[in-house]
C-alpha cells in the first residue's frame, strides 16, 4: 500500500510518474494502482481543480470542510473506532439513527454532528447502515465523500459483516439455521413488517450458544438488510425477541427489543486493512441476561 499522509484538507501521496497530470488520459488508473480511488470521484476532483501536482507529489483535496446537515445537539457519543475516513459509534437505545421527519431532534445524527463540531472536525454526517430506534450497537459513518462512495459500494456488495446478539423467547429446536423468507410491509399496521411472498428477499443466519429455561441467547448474521429483519424472522420462527411487543414479544422483563449490534467487520476503504469493531452489551441488556440466567439456575 502506498504511503500517504494528511496535510490539513489535503491528502498527499507520491507522484505516480514524472509526466503524470490530473486530466491526462489514464491518470485515474495510475492513481488507482496506488490507492482505491473511485473513478467518478477522481474525475470530479480533477475537473474542479482539487488535484494538484507539487514537489513530486500529488495533492488531493479530500478533507474539504463540510456542513453536518443536521442540527448539532449535545450528547455523549461512545466512539468505538475512528480515523480520518471512518467513524464507528455505539448507539444507545431509544435514539433514531437519523430524523424521520423535518425538525426531529434527539437523533444519533445530531449527536454525531455535535461530536464533529466539538472535536473541530468539519464533516458531513454520513451513516452507512442503520439500527432500529430501540436497538443498540455499532453504527458506521463515512467522514468524507471518498470513504462514503467506497463504503456504500461495500454495503451493496455485502462486504460489511454485521453480527448481532439477541434474547429470544422460547426453546429452539435447532441450535443453528438460516431463515430465508421475503419481508414486506404489513398492510394492516403502519410501520410493521411481515414475511410475505411478495416481499424483498431477506436472509438471516442464526445460532444459539445458550439455551435458557424460557429464552435463548441468539447470535445472528445478516446477509441482507431489510427493515426489522431480525425481529420479523425470529418472530416468524415462533421466537420473538424479549420485549418486542410489535412482533409478539413480552414486555414483562424488558421494555424494548433485546437486540444489540455486537460486532462490525469491514475492509477499510483506503488502507484496505480488515477492521473489526466490538460494541459491549449495554447495561440493561446485561442485567436482563443475568436475571434470566439466574432464574434458569434455580
């Protein structure tokens, strides 16, 4: 991998050849041999004069100051991973990833906007994937357009691995399996999803590392990313999540769905190194698990 460094708003890397110029035919291919730069993005930078050659090096205006596009709101952000291109934060329960209507506050987007502002980073807020409002865990952000293009592509190509842990009701007959069942909107209840033949393909892999008396700790991997996918699929199996009233779960012990995005694994968009990020279980989930386990041991 080519050595590069950040200098303010610019990324500096060695000149590919003595005759290299930004708008010269084949220039993007020479740069792409050094760093994974998207062709359209490179050509736009070049056409805007945001690629310069100076002192045997190429300067790319990658870290331009940007507006967050969300109102910054003071909120502690639990940062799990960060560099010049990526940010991974641990989302708490009860917080939407982004606003669903104009003027909505209290979102993770507003918290991340405040984090950028308070740390002197002029970055747009670009989430790569989402979690439901009451689901906790790791959420990935791109800190500039270059990273955004490549991470979006990785997401579409299913090269970002998301692992979840859940507490589901009942006793599982199988300790592992795959649910391959299409998901669509529920015509009878707004905001709800259901397994339906006319829905979008949805695939969830699961295994049960711990079966308790009346519930099971389940580890899940998403092959697709449909709205409420894990919640719908486990309910479809007859094992709704503890606390997930919308899909048949009981709220007697827990007042939200017991679902947590535990691990996020992705190839770094620029360095191409494998990044693995773990999000610890939130306190309420751990207390729920301890309570259910202590009942099992009695």
